[in-house]
C-alpha cells in the first residue's frame, strides 16, 4: 500500500475527528524517550511487522501514514520544548508509529533534518528504518552541515514473512550497503532486533546478520529482544506463528540471559571488530 499524499507529495493531515479517537500516547507529538526527545507527528505504516508496538495502542490497522500536524509546526514545537537543548538533546525521529523512509514519509524526514540544520543545530538525530534508503538519500544526508544523523537499520535476519513481510526481499540489506558505501559523516548502525527464540536465534542466522554488518562495515551493532504483550502475541498466534514466553506479559523488551550470552559469543567468535551494544544510546554515542 502506497502512502496517501497530497498533490505536492506531502502526506495529508489526519482529520480532527479521527485524531480525537487516538490513544493518548499515539496523539503525543513529542515524548521523552529516556535519552532524548522523540518527534512523532506522523502515524501509520503498511509494513505489517507482526510484533509492531502499534498493536498496544490500537493503531496497527492504520496502514496509510498521516500527519497529526504540519511538519514545520512539529519542528517549532520540538525546538521550543522545555527539555530541548540546542546541540545537546538527542532527537529520535518517527520511531513510534511509522518508518522514516516510506515514500510519503521520507520528504517529511528530510524537511525536519534540513529545518534543524538551517538553524545551525548540531543535535544528534536518530533515524530508525528498515525500508529503502538510496544513494541519493545518503547524498542528501551528507549535505547536512550541523545536525548529526545516525541511521539505525532494523534488521533481524527473520525469514518468516508472517512475522516480517519485508523478509521476502533484500530491501534492508541493500539499504545498509548503500548507506555504508556512500556515507562519510552519517553514522550507520545495524539494529539487530527483535532476537526471539525459535525465530532467528539459530547459529546460521546469527552468522548471517553479523556478516551483513561486517560486509557493510557499519559503525556499530545494537541488539535487543521483543516486546511481549498480549496484543501483538495474539496477532502473531492468529497468523500461526509460535510465540515464546507464554502469557508472562512484559513491559520491557524480553531477551533471556542465555540468548543474550549466545549473541555476545557469536559476535566474539566472528572477530568482525565492530562494537556490539545492548542499548541504542550506547551505540550511537560510541559511533
């Protein structure tokens, strides 16, 4: 499904009556995300990842991205936020309810970055994606002079298209390669997630993911587990996917200690020389 846009190629504003029905969390434009501020004024994604967190807030069925407010207004709200500090506060962009490089979303991603850059702001900006990132996209990121962008490519190695429909293609791997080859100033991180028993924890898959990171010479690898909640687990089970952990619902991502240890051991055995982290903030700061 292609995102609905206006004639100028920008996304449409969500009608006020529809916005009024949103979960309060989804309606928030700016939220505090532990190590920075998160800007999310676009909601909707067609990628259908079975474990998507939008299940938790009743938004998974919205496939067409829409704006909650115009992008220029969102940028102004961000820089006027009481917790925003110029050159200091890390910013996470569109990490809650869409993908930053979807066709209709990408122009807004660059609008935000270039608006911040035009103001001379040197803040870190974290951009999470699993979609198409082209050489032209990287060239545009490289033209930024102040803002410090980091691309976090979500890549799990999962092959089951019921869990990740995008797994049927080489989209994310191709994007990682394109980004790594053509960047100098832009940081590139392989965001290895979710790692889940029975889905992608076999030695061959771990080796494959590490090989992707090594082949692209990414700046760092960040790994983590899966949000195990009733909403996404129920959806996956309806698709016939075996979901571990039973009904022990968790508020945070789940990654058993033995699986964590196997990930670390696989990385050590690989000898790839790319640093491995458990937290995005650590990976971004170190790179």
